[in-house]
């Protein structure tokens, strides 16, 4: 069996490296990933609460930002559209969803923790960060198999580590520098996630 190694770094990157990596991180102004972000964010910012229609529209908007086709799996016993709308409204109001709630939302939205992380980020960017295979590779230093990335436990641990980084000395300068590079203001968690996304190692067999 071949050993899996990252192409871009000789050793796994660590969360604490983010501030140092930011200095060399370049943001391309014509990157559609950067250009479309504030428009999606504006849709969710205009709403103080959500209904079932918003769940459907919002999830499709977020998945339009991804290379994956969206399927919704409402479950009356666990998480239907009305229950999902209530959870998103609580998230919008600052509530931190617990593991059961995150699992329930992921079950509805493509059975995907990645998809739910992106939906929650646009709903409440100060509280939730985007989680995907590239961020996983950065944070965990492991090949991003689906079963690893699609873990609520790993996602919750990642959020906690991000919150700790926000409290570190030097974060304000880091955040200001990222906002300047991006060309518009983003939440602290978005600034951290973007550096991780852009500097993630690439794995090969």
C-alpha cells in the first residue's frame, strides 16, 4: 500500500500557522468564489428568520457555489423543512447548534456536513465557518476521504479551534489584512477559513 503524502508541504499544517501563512496568501480579484460570496451573504442578511421556502432556496443557492448537485431529504421524524427553518432561525439569532441538530440538518441537506456548514455560514457568518475537503486537509493533515470530512465531531472541533484563534494576539491585524486583500469585510471565521482553503496541502496516492 502506498503512503499518502501531501504535495505542497513536508508535514501537516497546523492551525497556529494561519497567521504566518496569511502574509504570503494572494487573493485574486477575478476569482468567482470571491466575487459571488457577498451576493449570497446579502440574501441571508436581509432575513431575520427563515421558513421552509427559505431553506429550499438558500440550500440551492449555496449548492450553486459548489460542484455537487443538491438533493434534499426531509424526514418528518427527524428534520423536515419546517424544523430546518427553525434551526436556521436559531442559528441566525446566535444559537450554537448541538451535534444532534447538525446531524439532523446534514441529513436533510444532501447528507452532507460540508453543505450544511456552508448554509450555516451564510446564515450566521460570525458563528459558523465553511468546512470542506481542503479545509479538512489543512486542519487534520490527512487525506480528505468523504467519511472523514463528513464528520460533525471534526466540524465542531474545527469551529472551537477557530474561536480560539480569534482570541489570539495579532488576530486583529490578520483580519484587517485579509479584508484588505479580499476587497470587502468578512467575518473573523471566514478570514481564517479562506487562508486555510487557499493554503491546504494537495494529497495524492
